[in-house]
C-alpha cells in the first residue's frame, strides 16, 4: 500500500493550496466590508447625479459650493448612477441626500401627473415620500428633437408635426426617452407619429446623426453640440414638452442633518443661466476638461457670456486619461468587487455543490436555479437588488456579481467530484476514513484542478461584469466607461476598458500558476499500487 499511501498523502497538500486561495479571497471580502463600513463614518453629505454630462457637472458644483470655506466638511459624490429611476430609488433609500433634477421630470416621470402642476402641489405630493424640491438653479433644460440642417431644408422640416408626413425617417432616441411617461409614447400620440425609434445612448446620438446612421435624435436644449454640429431643433408646435427647470430634489431631513451645507446651497439659487450651462457642457464635451475643474472655474468666476467656440476639441492625451489620479482608487474598488464576489461565491458554492453532487435530482435542481440567475440582465438584477436592500453602492453590486460567479464554481465542483475514480473512494473506506476524511483527503484534492478551473472562469466573468457597478455608485473601472459613454469620449472608454483587460490577464496568469500546483496525482501510482 506504500504507493497508494504516498499518493493519498500528497493529494491533501494540493487541496490545502486550493483552500489557501479561498482563504485569501475570504479575507479580501472581509477587508472590503471593513473598508466600506469605515467610509460610512462620520456621515457625509451624499450628492448623486444621473449619467449625462450636465448632471455630472452640477453634482460637482453642488459639492464644491458646500465645501467652500469649510474645514473638514465631508461630501461624497455618487456620479453617473444611471437613469431617473435608479437615482430616485437611491434618494428614497437614503443612499444619497440630494441630486439635481428637473421640474418636468418630477411632475411626469416621478409623480406620474398627467398634466402641468404648480410647484406648491409638487411639494405637497413629495412630502409624504419624505422628499422636497427647492433651489431653482436658474435654467430650463427641456427635451427637443433635432435633425441635420441640410435634411431639414431638403424636406421642409421646421416643427414636430412635420415628422408625421415623413414616416421613412430614422429616429435614434435615448432608451430613457423611449420609456419615459413624458417622452416618446406621449409625443407619438400627440403628433400621430408611426415611427419605430431605435434605442441609442444619449452620448452616442450626436456621433450617430453626424455619420448619417439616424435622421432624428432627442436632445437636451442645453447640449453643447447642437451649435457645433449645426443641428436644427424642431418646434414643439403642439406644446407637448413641459418646462424642465433645474432644481434640487432632496430628503426632507437634509436641512436638519446638514444645516450649514443646506444654507450654502441656497447661494446657487438662480445663479446658473442657460448660457452658463451650455458653456460648462461645452467645456466637458468639446474641450475635454474635468467636471471638477469646470465647477471650480464657474464658482470662482461666474458664468461667461458665451459658449466655447465650435472648433474647440479635447487636448487631454490618452496616457493622461489612463494614468489619471483616480487609477489607484478605481483599481482597489474593482479588485475588491472581484475578489469579494468570487470569494463569497466559492465559500457558498463549493460546500453546496459538494452536498448536492451525489444526488442527481437535487443537483439538477440547484444547478438549474443557479443557471437561471445567469439569464437575468445585469442592470435588471441590480435594479431588483437595489429595491430589495433599499440601497445602492457596494452591497447590491457585490451580491449581483456573486450570483453570476456561482454557476461556474458549482458546476465545476460537481464535475470534479464526479470524476474521482470510484476505486479510490473504496480504498479510502478500506483505510477506515470517515465520509469527511474521504472528502478532505481524496475527493476534494483530486477534484481541485477542475474546481480551480471554475474559479478561473468565475473570476474572468467578474472582472468584466464588475464594470456595471459604476451604474449604482460602487466604483471600479466602470466609472471611466460610464463617463466616457456620457461624453462620447473614446479615450476615456479605453482608459476604463484597458485596465480591466490587464486585470483579467493578471488573474489568468495567477490561475495558470496555481493550476500547475494543483495537478492531479499520477494515476499510474494508484494503478501500480498492490491490491
């Protein structure tokens, strides 16, 4: 039995190496939770923003206004949280304290009013929800539809009702506008439009219409690229669009919790006119300035008389964007999400798969349920988790990534255990091993390479999928990708995608080294062992 004993004793060493990997992942998970808890004290003022240029800038203006002249004031900005539904859910949950919103959006999209409503009524409707609406910033940013000037001239397009006579035009509208109560459904009904719009990210719309891929896009009236690209806005002759005056939507207890900050925010009342907002948008989208720098310049000097010239372009090199000061923070956040989710999935999935592996029906049921989670779109899953836990940020992102990592880990664990030769299990029984001893000394060590392959797959999935965490304020390389989409900045998109790809390659290299250490014992040892 010497050969068999030697092989069986060698196998646990490989198993302990795998357990060591899981231990590192578990410690990383605990570290992530500790870091998240540490950042929660003392409570900062939390400002949110939607995922378009203007909202990013306004969030910075709000934050710097609060911090001006204060020592030790903590302000946390959760940028690019997504569309209205996600940011509003974050506000209701208390994950943020306020964010810049628009009067028409509050009226139609949030409160679902069917017609124009005065400010006093809106405030009365928001009060039972624990929310308030105040501090009009001074500009109206409404919706409009735009076409290229030459197309408008050729077809005689001047107003929205003209579109009804041009059913062949290709409409590229933002997904939010297509689904909003005050967006496409009501607009199509008001003007009798039969078009089938194509969903298009707002940040890409200007490029799409310039390339001739679409004919009509929805725009915000303070968009900087309207003049730059010579677009013509179609007159709302049916008076469909309401006013979208920019204001602050906030939690009603905010003035009591942060009285000094609230008093400072009142200094912004009426300070930002439409020309100033267009200019700030142009600084970001055409000149490539950072949101924080734009806000600082505005607060220091006030609005300039006109927007930037149309020829202004970004001068920031790709290298500057790639190696920006946020790289270390984003790397830590992304790494924590990946290690935390894969570690948690391993700690849950391997024991569960080990338990169900011998039972075919139960195994099929559990793996089927785990596989079902893979079919749920990532953003939809995040929305469900935000609603379930009543918060945004790290927790729902971590849980979503854990659910996506479970299937490859559990499936490979079941496969690895099924491939353990029955003769070796019988040999363990003959040596007097208990079920736990046989599992620890024979089954798991021999299945370790296959289990490791599952961890490898789960980690690759997590590195890529973790970029969605930025949509709900959990950080990571997705922050750059989301911002790049909002600005239609390819350099910034690549500055987020490239580090994620390099991180995935680094994990592949690490797992390749671990795989060499977890090779199966030479089956010839067992075959040669005397019976």
